[in-house]
């Protein structure tokens, strides 16, 4: 009965959200407050109805209602409550339910935290958000319903959640990622309402700056969590594989990063308004593209939720319906928007706008890398993959140019022409410090790859520049946006850590029997023993490897697990965390000669990559707290 109530409430909320959309645009056409005052109230009603529906569905998972087909397929009575709850978003239908819920939550956040000093077309903004919620709800209810029953009595127990998803980081990863993805519905709806209004003389984008930054923070943390989980759980020892579904998360992050900076410009100097509108539409469009890629079944990935092209076609059609109108309005009014203000050469706006070109180029390259193999396979029998070598070669120079323009922007002035030679003279000391420190690091590393030299140089350039800015602001007691500086320092550390990780890390694969001893870099590794162990829901072969390096001796215990319910076999790594490196080991299959495949890695500065993401996010949080921007 509770399942039917949850289903009914979800259906009712779809009707309420459609009504909210209609009311919002009736208020626009009538140009009176008599209708618009009802828009937020109706939206709140729809959101509360949807929240109740979702919580009931979660409760059904907690009490093991295996008459619900979705819960029976993705949960189990032996699971801890935490994983019973996270099983809701472990597959297509439930994750889509969470997706819709989060859209409505962002709408509520907009109602609660918007700038109440103005009511500029906010009913229309809520109306567009309502339309997005209603479209996804209808897709959920009629195409991908999680509410189906197993009649007449269900099954005795569930099929269990995928073993690799039984992990705290991955349980948190999808909600964080969705809050990031879907948060871009706020700027999308806002600029669409702005385009509909036709009031191009005033662009009150400052009203939604904090929402854009919040979305970016969630997306940054979500991507970092996914990277961390993949590193220790999937058994291949990497933090980023350039998997198509990883890439569709990176694209809105890149567009969102560009949007952060253009919104800063648009709200301060009334420049780059066209860029801000374009990026607001693009960021949400890329989020919809990510939903399509993950749920259409057109790519094979550990991240994919579904293998049903029919659902993909519906999603594609719905996405086209949602974004076509805003794109047409943008193109139609582009000349009017561009006439609002002009960017001065080598001003701060100039460098931020120029960097947008490189961000969009990066987005296009990733889009091409995802789409080209699919198009080629559709029209021929050929199959190709676009992987790390391609992306690494292309992204390194783009990152370096972006870093250079970022530093130049800190020497430029708002809305004023400055000769480039003047900027270069002002930055002489910073460049000198960067060159000296980079030469010292490269000499110490004794590695002279161009990408390493570039990564160290440009990472140091950003790092030194923003440290100097912070020190100068403290000494002079001048106002300075320290949150922004901290976020950019995090970005600098990200560039440096990725470069050092690629240059210093090493990997070897051995064939070993119990009692064998091998040498890996400065470590002697002894295969001490292997034993069978049993847990409540799996059994494992646990290997014991003794590492010794002078006075330092430690043991690592990689495993091969077999889960009872699903019968799946997983590889579990073990990791020794040192100050600047991880020692990472996995055990593979046993060969016909009785030996085991053993993979050992030394991963330098890999944890600094995730620390960098945390620093960027903390800096962004400080920006929100101070009500200032970039």
C-alpha cells in the first residue's frame, strides 16, 4: 500500500509542477501580481509532495519490501541500513527519482535564499524549473518507473546491491554529483526567464551567483569522491581513466568554472553578458547530455545505469524540448545583448573572456572524444576508443595557456585598456620566482618531459602569484578576496600534483607463488601467505605481502572476493599511505602453473590531487560566506 501511495504522490506532484509552470507564464502575460503570488506556493506544494513520495520509497527499502521490483533487484535484507538507502540510487530508475527530487530541492533553495530585495522575473524562473521537474517526473512515471510490483507477494529476499557500490564514498558520490549537475538548472532557468522578459538593459545575474558557486562546489566534491573511490576500489590504481561517463561529469564542471568567472564580470562591470547566458544554457545542457549518456546504454562503462536505447531516445527528445527554446531566444537576441557593453583590450574582462574560449575548447574536445567513436560505430563496422594518450596531449597545453591568462588577469584592471607590455613588466618578479623554483624542482626530479616542465612552471606561477597576493593583503591590510585566492591555490596544487604523479609514479606486474620474493624500486616484497576468509555476505582469498625497506617494514593484504548473493568476484586493493606516496598492491588471477598475478604501484602525490579539490571547494565556500565572488 505504501508503494502505491508513493507512486500516487509522485503523480500528483507532476500535475502540481505543470500547474506551477502554467501559472508562472500566466503571471507574465497578465503582468500582475494577482497570479504570480501563487507561483512559489504551488511550487512548495509540489516539492513537499515529491519529497514525501521519495521518503516513502526510501522507507520501503529500509523495511525490505521486496514486493517492489526495484527494491527486490537492488537491495537485500542483510545490507546495513546505510546501503539499503543508497541502493535507491544504485540503478537507473531510483537514481532518476533522486535526480528529480534534487531539481525540486534546488527550486526550494532558490525560493528561500534568493535576493528578496527584488522580484525580477523570479516567478518565471520558478516556472521553468517546474517545467524541468515535470518533464523528468513524467519520464520517471511512464518510461522508467521504480514503482512496479512483483505480484502477488514479491520475493523472499532481494538480489543485493552491486558489491562495488557497497562503499561509503560511492554511496555519497551520486547525490553530491547530482546536486552539482542539477544545480545548473538555476542559472539556466534564470537566463531563460531573462531572455523571455526582453529587458536587456538590466541583467540582475548577481541574484544567483551563490547558486552557481554552490553547484560548482558540489560538482567538484562529487567528481573528487568518484575519483577517490575508483582509485582504491576498482583495483587499477588510477584516479582518472578518461572513461566516457567520467568525461560527461567533467564537461559541466569546465563550463561551470567558466560560468563562475563570467558571472563575476557580468555582475560587476556589465560585460560578458552574452558569455554568461551562453554558459548558463551550456552547463545545464551538458548535465542533460550526461544523463543521456549514462542512461541510454550507448556506451559500456562501470558508471552506466541502463542498457535501453529506447529510454535514451526519450531522454534525448525531452532534453531537446527543454533547451531548444532558450537557445533560439539567445540567438534571436544576441545582437541586442552584445550591444550592452564592450570589453576593453587587456582588461580583466578581456583575460577572463579569453579563458572562456579555452574552457569551451576543452569541452568540445571531450564531446568529440565521446561522440566520435559512437558516430563511427553507427555508420561503419569500425570501433575505436579515445583514451588517456589523446586527452593528456591535448589538455596539457590548454591548461598551461589558461594558467597564464589567469595570472595576467590578476595584474589587469576593470574596464581599462592596459598595454600587454605593462602587464608583463608588472609580473616580472613573479615570473622570475617561478622560473627559479621550477628549475630547482625539475633538476631535483631529473625528468625533462615537456608536460612535466609545463605543469611545474604554470602550477608554480599560479601558486606563487596568489600566495604573494595574500601576503600583500595581510601586510597592507587591504581588502582582498582570500576565498578566491585559496580556490586558485587549490587549482595550482592540482596542476602540480597531477604533473608530479605522472612523472614519478611507477608500476610493475609480477608472477608470484607463496614464499617468493621480488624487488620493486627500494622495496623487497615477500609473498608470505594466502588464506580463505569468510564474511557475512562474501568469502575472500586474502594474500599477505611483507614489504621491507631498511628500517621500514609493513604488510599489505589485497583480496579477491566472491559475493554470495550475486556471485560476483571483485579485486580489493590494499594501500600503504606514506607522506608523499602510496604503495598500492592488487592480486589478480591464479595462473595454470599455480602462480598469482601481482600488481604493485608507487603513486606519488596522488592524495594531493584530492586535497587540491578540497582546497578549491573550501575557498569557494569562503567566497559564499563573505557574499563576494571570484
